[in-house]
C-alpha cells in the first residue's frame, strides 16, 4: 500500500468545506492506503496562540476527525508535537534549504502582506516543516489543494537534494493525490469565494454547529432580487446557494428550485428555509457524534496515545536512517 500523509492546522472547527474537500476522501482512503493524518499544532505557532486555545483547538479537531469517520484502527491519527522526530528532520532539511527559494515561496509573500508586524522565521521555513511532515513517513501521496502545490514541489526539491548530497536513494518523490471528479468545492454563504474560517463566522457551516445556528447563518446568506427573464444565468452568489443545495439536498429538491429560478418564480426565502432544513439534517449525525466523543475523555486520550505510538514508530525509523546517512553514528 502507498503511504499517504495529510495534516490540518488547529485553527478552528471543521466546516462543510473541510468535509467535502478533504475528510470525505480521507475516509475512503484509509481503507486502501497506509494513512497518516495529523493535527499540525507546530504550524499554528506562527500565529502565537495562547496555551489554552492551542490545547482546546487540538482536542476539538481530534474529536471532529473521529466524528467525521476517521478510524484510528485503520489510519494513524496523531498530534504533530507528539512526534519530536519531525522537528529533528525539520532541522536537517533547513540546513540545505536556501533563503532565496524560501523567500520566493508564494505563501510567504502572502503572509508578509497579511501580517507585516509578525514576519517570523517560522513563516519563512513553513515549507521545510511541511516537507518534514511528509518525508518523516516517506510518503508517496499527499492530498493537497491548489494553494499547497508549491509546497509539495518544494518537498520534492528538499528530498531530492538530500538524496543527491549524500548519494543515496532514500526519500521518495511524493506526488499530489488526484481525487479526479470526486473533489467538490464548497462555496461560502457570503456570496463569493469558498467556505472558510478566515471569511468570518457567518460564512461557514461547521460540523459542530447547533441547528439554530445553521438556520440563522443560511437565512442570512447573500442573494439578489431574483431573475428578470427565463433561464437567466445565475450570478455567483445565487450559484453558490444552488451548489450548497446540490451537496446536502435531494436531487428532486434541487430540480424544483432550479425550475422555479428558470421560470422567474423563485422565492429565495423558501429556498433558504429548505436549504437550512437539509443542512441541519445532513450535519445532525456529526453534531451528535461530536457531543458523544467530547464527553469521553478516556477515549480521546486513548486515540491520541495510539496515534502517537504508531507515528513515532514510523518517524523513529526514518530519523535513525537519516542520522546514519548524514554520519551521526554512535561510538
């Protein structure tokens, strides 16, 4: 089986975009691949979270991973900071990562613009830490979005550079995992762009949202005055509402409102009421499972310990090999 690695930063609750864009595919992948899914708490330190927030967010993501259907018996679910070997490999890779190539990284340039008062070295070396996350398990496949493709290319660069420097064929070249037509992009509720945490609380539907919170968010979703002629092209904000309905509602429900739109009879209030009802029904199993798992501290701790042991076993072997390749042999 091929080894797959993917991680998510603990910066807030998981939303429908996370589920359809990644988690749903992870759940099927864990049956066919050797999967390592981690919570990237080291990465979150670039924004200086408080200890309370960091611990709480890590715990919440772990709970929501489990509630969404990731199985700790089938895949390795772990917390990044539970595997110190990642930091050691990060150090080794940084020794052969050059300032120029790191400064040219698109994500670093974006962060400089977004947070000019906090341009720390963790942001600069983000690609080498990501490379360490992947190469520590010698992964061959990595599920990434468009915004992460450059980082994956840099991972290949760092791995190949290590191989050339020490004249070995040790690190494989990880490739992007291609989901093909299974990849679904989920729009937000604010009329443009994708669903995400950075666009404000009302833009995303979270797996942990209470029913009334979902209803309020959906009813506030951006719409317009309605079509003025039959079969009129849908503006982006309206297309987004239909896309959300497509993933959570019955096909006949979507067809009904599509017909209403094309015949200029659409009532967005009715459509949003139906969408809210269908979203509540879709997220209900996740919501209930999150509450159930959250109350079971013993189970959460057991999953974290089991993931730590499995991840460390893989990571420790890589570090032993890398130290020997570099020349750190014990006398």
